[in-house]
């Protein structure tokens, strides 16, 4: 075990924050026989479980059901869409969260983890103070999570100008919304509200929606949103917001410096999430920070001996599954198992809008920058050739990026339910698979998963249902 038995401490591992990264670290450390203390001021599970991934995806599923009812005639099913009962939607959403929370709490208790309730603050090299009591660990893991950012001068009042946390508690479907930010969070809420019947306008400063994704994925989402009646203005920056009798008036500025006003009932601020590190003693104790983020190396080690950092406070993808992986990694690192570092590009990314986007590895632009534009090739397989996608009436594609004559270095998916395909895509990328390695694998028919197989068949030079 890496822990030095001569270093005193109440715990082998003291974790500050019980979100995805923190509780995953605690569970794995306890499984490895370490004494674990877990400090949390709110409910176990953090942002993802209570005000992030889980409740938003429940809303997105309710939105899918609404769309199915509204569009049932195209499948020969007679049904009517009579509207959204937000009290019932919220009851369904909250029920999912409650069941998962109870399961997590029971799991943590069964592993013998000491839960320390209250707001913790780092007060020593490997020391946390909670409500006047001080706890120490041979190792300290910082996992304090993130918060919804705003912009300078943009005040969130929780009523007309809201964040995603407020949006999850709305007791009504707004008539109209301006969504400030066309990234994952903004696109998902825009998708939900449009399915629920609201008029939606997205304002995005960057040239395209979900700009971190491959350009082809952005274009696919923009086409679909346009068809669904979701308005969006890219290359457009926020200037100001004023209250009106019926809601808000949002002043924006386009790429040509022209200004215009968009009126709506609500303004959702979805400009990203910031690291929750201020006031927690990190700075005072000498933890290296950059714009509030905790700097850590590939083994999640900070600049302080025995202090690790995981999850949204570490620069990089702010995803729950990245937090899970980092938490497990740190527990195994502390236990002396010498785990393999996590490659950021190998972490799958999903936007759960309608349609969905999913990806793993490099975008075409990133691959061209890394290897040279002449050293890569791409192939796009249209879901029009996929039987199950036709049955579901979804459009989209599988786009592969490979090093010429080498492995696949990026996989990009667009279409309903494609988030469920990213598991195989991750394996292909993680194992540096060649198209010729994947092509012989038999994929079940008819499934959307088959589209991954056919894309690799085509890239291996033997297309089946794709045009050569």
C-alpha cells in the first residue's frame, strides 16, 4: 500500500465531496480495504444525480414520449397529445432520483464508509474541517464539483433568468425561452422545451452549436433543430437582459456588430460550469490553481504530496463518467495497484438531445492538426442504409476518422438513440482498432449497432449497404 504508516490520520483516504468522482473514489477505496471518510454538505451523489445528468435525462425521456404521442400517426397508431402535466413529469423525474439516491446511500453504508455531513474546508496539507471538527487523512482527495456559470453583469434571479438547476424545478412549461449557450446543456434543454411545446431560441457566441463536437455533428444537429422549429443564432454574443411585463428582453449582437432584441418568458443561462473551489481553503493551503481549476497531472496528483483531485474541478471534460473513472483510478493509485492513466480523448461524449450526438476520439479537424490533413481519411455512413434507423424514422450518420492505413482515431454518431452505440465505438478507439479488425465482427440485424459494423466494412473497402 502506498500510504505511509508513519503519517497519522483519521482515515487512509479522506474525500472532500460526494459527487460522481468523490463517491466512486470512496467506494473503490473501501473495497480495497482502506479506511475512508467522505465529506459532503448536500445529498450524496452531487450534481449529476440530483441536478444534472439523471434528472435532465428523465426530462429528455418524457420529451421523447411527448414526441411519440404527437407523431404517432406516422406509425399507424391513433393517439393524441393533450399536453404536459409538469407536476407529474417532475414526480416521475424525482422518483428516479430518489430511488438512485437511496441505492447509493445504502451502498456507501454497506461498505463501511464514514460519511461526514457538513461543509468541509481544507485547513491543512491533508486536513479538512467540518463544523468545527477537524479530520485528517493519509491521502486527501479533492472532489468538490462544479456550479452553473453566468456571464459578467448577468444576474441570475432564479425566476426569469435561470440556470439548469432552476429549470429542473419549473412547475410549468414556459411559453417561450431564450437559451444562452448552444453547448450540451443548452441544446438538451432546448430539445426538451421544444418537445413540450415551447418556442425556443438558442444564442451561441461560437460559430456553431455543440462546437466541441465534429463539424458534421454540429451541422446535423442544426439541421434537425431547424426542422423542429428550434431557432438558433450562432456567432452571436449576449449584451444585456431587461425584465418586461411578460418576461425578459434579451439584447444580443451578431457577427456584424448589429444588435437585436429577443423577447421571451425566460432566459436560461447555459454557458458552462465552473469549478467549485473558492472559499474551500485550497488556495490558502498552497494547492496550485488556474482560473479556479485544480491543476493535476495524469495520475490526478496535485502539487501537494498526498493530495489528489478528481472530477469537474480538474481541467478537461466535465462529465460524470470521467469523474467515476478518475475516482476509481485514485483509489487504486493510493492502494498501490499502479492503474493505467485515463486518456481524455478516449472518454465517450453524448448530447442527449433529439436527435442525439455521440463521439469518442478525435474530430476530423483535431486529427488533421495532430497527424496532418494528408495523413487521415474519413468515411460517413448514412443511417438511411440502416434498417432499424428507418424503423425508428431517425436520420443521421456514423462518421469514422482514421489515420491513413492505420487505426480509427475518431468515431462520431448522430441520430436518435446513438448514445447507446458509443460503447462499441469506445472499444474500437481504445484498442486502436483498424477497419479491417472491426469489419469481420457480426453485428445483429436489424439494430442501429449494425451501422457501426457497416461503416467499418465500407472503410475496409468492402461496403455492403453503403455506396462505394
